[in-house]
């Protein structure tokens, strides 16, 4: 998972996408931001333009936004673009959605973030609009505080039921239980993840769904070293101990240590992990991670 506002441009995106496809990773995900929460501003390749290129220039990997906010993207347009990109890719898009959170980009580009309670209410409406447009062939009529539709229908119909991922913690779990195919939370350790996952199980049952109906995933940071010396150097650069970083939810260490931590997450119910790859030019590191970590995952 890469941070698209962290210097992403066409050469970097194309290089990373080809590497992820060739090295055997399951998927490639990216954030949807105009800029970072604090300066300096860096290259920030537009999300849906980049995913359209990815859909037609890769053949195997799943991909998607992690996550795209309704706070600066109208849900009708998000649904239209998602359906088209999913079809173009042959059914590999995972549509990640969120409420929005970053104040600076909303202020800089003229979007209203809203206070937390109203932001969540807007997200609730946006989720319903997107889910109904993508998952129903009947015209959609919807009258909410933030969005209004009358006999709206997506044409051409999507070739499949595009899966929806909802990102967030406890506050979004009711929306996950109602609409989502996947729930993704960020920077949670095994115990915290398992607790939230149990709450989601109860909410799903209340909706008449089974816990197995919703995939569970985690997005978290990564401090990876090919050996002890490199891992220690990278940890030292964070000015925190390895244990402190792990307590914040990051995966830290050598290949064997990373595999062990992935196993702990799997035991807690995590079904897939999206790892932040912050240095967009570290292609050698990505190659080494693929060669030294991915082959060991069959042990988990």
C-alpha cells in the first residue's frame, strides 16, 4: 500500500505496479489524498486516473483505493468510475471507501470536511448511495440530507457485484455490517483487531448476515530489514524502539520476524494485510521483501 500524496507520479506508479505484479504480491492499494497533512506538498497522482491505467496494464493483482473519501468525491461519480474501472480490469477492483479526515487538503482545495458526527452521517448516506447503485439493477431513488437521487441507474450495468471495502474503526462497523464485503482497519495490533472483529460479528448477525460474509483486513506500517543490522538501522531512524513501533501496530524487523508478526495477525482473524511502502523509490527493498517474506507465508 502506497501513500499517493507522498510523491507519486507516473514513472513511480508504473514502476511500482509492474514490480508488484511481477514479484507475486496479491495486490496494490493506494491512498486518495490531494496532499499530506503538513507541508511540503509533493507529487500526488490522481486516484482514478491512476487506477484506470493500472486496470489495463496489469493482469493479475487486485487493487483499489485505501480509502477514497466521500468528503471530496461525490458518491454517484465514485460508483460510476468504480464500475467502469472494475469492468476494465476484468473484475479486480476492491472499492475502498471512507468518511475523510484530513483537514489541510479540504481547506486547501475548498471541500467541507464537517464535524465528526455530521461527517459520519454524510458517509452513511454516501455508502448507501454507492451500494445501491453498484449492487442493484433497479433505478435508485434516495432522499437524504446530503444526497438526492431520483430513478438513477448505472449503464452499462457492472459486469459483477463490485466489492466494497469500508475503512475505519468502531464508528464505521454498523455501516460495514450493512453494506460492505470487506472491513479494513489501520494500525491495530492483534488484540485490538480481534476485539473489533468480534463486535463486527455481532453486528453482522443482527443484520441477518454471517461473520464470514465480510473479509477482515489490516493496513499498517512496515519497518523491514533484510538482516538484523539493517533492521536496527531503520528502527533507529524512527527514534523509537522496535517494541514501541510494534505497540503502535507496525510490523518491524527481519523477514523471520515479519512472518512471525503476520502469523499473530492471522491468528487474530486478519485475512490480508496491506503494508505501507513509504519510500516509493526503494525498488530493491520491495524486491527483497518479496523474495524473503512472501515464500514463507505458507507457514502461517
